[in-house]
């Protein structure tokens, strides 16, 4: 008798502070070699929106940290699933920078954020193992893959997988790329079910890491501002390299995932792709369809919330999935039996994808 890993509950936290593109229209920007960009800031902002699709993004308030957002999203996922938190075997938390206290640049991961969430949820069960994973933006997807692996090995039966990030606290305001990033958290409860109980569940997954020339496409570096303290580091990105890498490798990984599941592209109802850049994401999906000899992709196959929420790294996919599943994104809905594809790409460089039946 077979078993399936099923998502039985989801939740997300969207920070309340809205930072619009207009808020950057008077900001001075510098190149990576500390030269002032003489192009008017409004022109830079307008071009940024044309490329990324981002109109605004969300930042957390001064009193909140990544682990706080994670706990809120986790409670919502647990509530929807209806499970007793004491029955959880794992709390898997994906992030990249830990808790970064406002007005500091130091990462705090002691204790691990997963441990903090388990503490905040008041879970007493010592057999509920809480741990963090660092896998770039694909971290939440990788957490789901890890839970699926543990389930099928007979080691665990229920897991809480969370993605949370406060990128607003590690961005360089003098770097144009800083406008991409945002904050947020998304969580899911996963349970193992027998085939006789449900047809829903994970059908397949695919993972790759490219760590030679690609390893430092995203990295921590000094501010672009000429007089900045060189000892303080911020998130940096080689945007063109990331774009070229994603366009080359992500569609192939997604096809590999579908092939493993024995699912054709025509059976896929929605693709939940990491909300990194609107044009890049659209390009990835178009290339995926081209791998199947198809010139056009269906109009409503790719939900997006990057326009209003920006790129919150590990939180983008679980947040987007929660919104669509609960009917909170216009023109998109899911039904029992629908096949969806989760896919992400990010620092490392890492790629992963999951084929899932609702």
C-alpha cells in the first residue's frame, strides 16, 4: 500500500508597512564600484517596475522579527489542518538571514528560528525536532521535499514547514536591486496519508545545485555608498547572471519533475514559481512550454503577487499558494484533483520543483 505526503493546512503573514516605488523616487543610487548613477531616480524606478512588475513591497514593523512572522503563519496553518501541535514530528524552517534586529546588521540564529517557533507554539513534545535550513530562495520548497523524504522513510508522519524572511533589514538602500526585496512568512502542515485515504499529495520532485561559477551570484557585500563602513555587509546580486542561470536551468528542472511524475504539461493547472521578477518568471514558464514544443502558455497558469508584495525569498511560494488556495487572488482558484507545480531558484545556486495533486 502506497503513501502520499499531503498539505493539510496553510497560513501566511503579510507585514503591514507598504513601501511603494514612489518612496524610492528621490533616493540616490550608486553602482557597485561606488559611482553615483546620474540617471534621475524617478526614471530608475520606472524602469525597475517595467522589468520586475513590482509596484510596492511589504516591510515588518520595528518590533517584529522573522521568527515572529513565522509563528503567526504557523498558527494559521495548524489551525486549518486541525492537528494537535504536539503530534508534529518536525518543525522545518527555511530562511537565509535569521533574526536581524532593527537597526543592526547582525544575524541572530541562536537559538535556531525553528526552535523559537516551537517555543512560541508551546510544543512540549521532545520528539518534535526543530531545525533550520539554508537553501536560498528555494528553502521552503526544499523543506517540503525533506519532509516528504522523512515521511516515506517511515521516520515522521506530520511536519510543519515554514519560510520566513526580513530582507528589508539586509538591503543596501543605495543599490537599485534593493527595491526588489521584501518581508513575509508562509507555512504549511504536511501529513502522510495512505493511498486509500486520498488521491492528493506529492507526485514527484527534482533538485539541483550549481556551485562552481554560479555559487556567488548572490552574496553579502559592502554598500554601494562611497563612504559606507566596509565592515558592514548587505545582500548583493549579480542580476544578469541570475537571470541567465534561471532561464537556462529552471525550465529543465521543472520538466524533469513532471517527467518523473508521468504528468504532461497540459495536465498542470497552476505553476507556483518563486516571485523573483515578473518578466523572468514569465520567461521561465514560456521556456518550459517550449520544451514540450508549445509556443504559448495558458493565460491563467501562473498566479503572481509580486506586484504588491515584492520578493520575500523563501516566503513567496507558500504565501502565494495560501492566497490562491483561499481564493484571495483574483482570477485564480484551485479544486480537488488539480495538479500544480512548485518551482524555485536562488542563492547557491539552487533549483527545485515539486509536482503536487490537490
